[in-house]
């Protein structure tokens, strides 16, 4: 009977263990319910709370300054060689030597090519020999004339024989002069076999090689040499600029700056040399010519350039760094920083922009603080913080000044 009881009754130690398990489950459910209640209670407060203020946008600023600003007139054109020479042969023959390097600087008098001179040397010697022969005949004729003249005094010679001898002397004299002219001609022909550069300039692509037979009638030359020190430039400006240009020329030399595509600094500085004597009626433009020293070869013949002509200087003009100017289909504008640290955008009229300095005709006042970098993050009303240690001044430097 005792064995039967032990098989069916639960041991007393299992009951407390089951009670503790249920207690833990109840505590976990209570904690989850409390968390959910707290989340639901706080959720509306979080959703309705205002967003934190945005931090100020970092920018670079500058102050509008009053400065004396040079006023430039802009034109478009190309650089052109001061001189351009196509060297051609003047006698027939074979090219024995090419004396220049393509693309290199050649000086006036440098050897360009040498034609085989032997034929011309032989012709010169032949002319010299003919002169010697005619000089001998002349000397004999002069001696005979003297003898006939003496015999005439003694009536041993007739007047006719004397006259005939005089004529013979004159004939040989003319023959000697003809020989001298032929010698000079042959010397000239011989000199043409040595082709030298008539100017100092840059040699172009070689148009013929050594060993070729050339003729004076050939259409092509040997090489084209262009002088680029100094170099010229032809460009056009609107016809309305004529009065300003004439006024500038009365004050002395007119300075001109040349800019290549993408240049922010002038590539060369020169002077105005010619104002065309008529206006192009088809385009309403005026043609100008300038000269640049071009010692550093910064300008090249045929190069497309923008030219700025200094016509006058405007005193106490408003200036800002050119990077402050924003361009859009609506026009030009600039972000200004207000006293409360926010920005506003103002439309402006830009008279010119050169050397990273923009000349402002209207829209700003001297002393205004403008944004020169970081505008892509801005819109009216945004608060900004200047990143420069102190507000940078917009300084005007003379155009063409190297930094």
C-alpha cells in the first residue's frame, strides 16, 4: 500500500517551483504594459514638439568698398603675327641641306636651305672668263688706235682707219661692261642658292625635304616663318565706343589686356596702335589693332582672345569680389548679411568684372557685408556665420598686376 502512494503523489518540493514561474510571467507582463502606457502617453508630446533650430550656415564674407576702378571696353579678336614670310626658291636646283628645325626660333640671317650651287658657280666662272677675254681684246684695240692715230699725223694712215679703230675700242668697252653685268647677275643667282631667313621668328612645318628638285615656279615654299616678338592683334568693339576710344588716345597710350579662354588674369599687356578709319556697316563694329611685346610667347598667331581696352578710371566706385555675384535668368544678384545674422538677396547691376573684382553700379551700399563663398546653401532668411577671421575687404588692384 505504501508503494502505491509513492507512485501517484507529487513531491512537496515541486509546488514552490511552479509558483515562482507564474510570478515571473506576471511581472514581465506588467512591465510591458507599463512601457506601452508610457510610450502612448509621451507620443503626442514628442510629435507636437517644435524642431530644434538649424545651425548657422558657414560662409565667407567681404565688405563693399569704395575704390578707384579702371573702366575697360571689351572686344573679341585674334592674335596675328607681326610679319609672316613664306620662303620660296628663286632658282632651280636640288636641295642639299635644310638648316632649320621645325617650330624653333630662327634669327634674321640664319640658314634655311642650301641648293646645289655648282651649276651657278660654273656659270659665274664662265662670265668672268668672258670678261677677261673681252678686256684683252679691248686692250689690243686701244693699242691699235694709238698707233693709227700716230700714223695719221704722218699721213701713213687714213682717217677712216682711225675711226674704224675707235669704233672697235667702243665695241670692246661695251662688251666688258656687258661681261661685268653678267658677272653680277651670276653672283646674284649663286646667292639665291643659299636661302636665309629675312626676319626673326618661329619656323613652321617643313614643306620640302633634302634631295628634292625645286624650281622657281613652284607654288609651295620651303617653310613659313612668323614673327611673334612683337605680336599684333586684331579685334572689334561696338561702334558706340568710338568717342571713348578717341578720348583715351588724346590722353596718351591706351593700354590693352589680352585674355585667353578661361583666363582670370590677363595673359599679356600691350598698347592700341590703330583705330580703323571706318565702321563695318554690316556688323556695326569698329576694328582695332594692338601690339604686344610677347617676350614670353604667351600669345600665338591665330589664337582667339578677349581684349579689354582701358578707356578711363572711375573714382570711388563700389567694388566686391567677383565671386559674390550670382547669375540667373532673372539677372545678377548678391547675398547680403543683415544685422541679425540672416541673409537676404538683392538684385545688382554689374558694370564690369575683372581680376576677381566686380564693379557694382547699383543695388548695394558701401559698408554692406556680402557673401562671397557658400551661397549654394543659402536662401533668404537663413542665418549664417562668417568663417573668415575678420570681414575681408574687396580690394581693387590695378588690372594686370601679378599676385
